């Protein structure tokens, strides 16, 4: 009996609540745009420092 799952009221997916006030697909879109922008900034800074 110890290995049997007990059904509680807190089962199931959490649906990613709490990080972004909107749909998950919108949050992913914004996150990807931000990540790409930050990556471009890092590459630009690294490129300038190697020239000097």
C-alpha cells in the first residue's frame, strides 16, 4: 500500500501561472525576442573588445 498513489486536490498540470500575465505562447515569444536581443548585445560587445 505504501507505493499506491493517493488522489489529492492538487494533481495535474500547473499551467505555468505566475511568471507572465498572459498566455504562455505570448510569454515565449517575448522571452525569445529578449534572449535574441541580449545575445546580439553580447556578440557586439565581444566583437568591439577583440578589435582594441
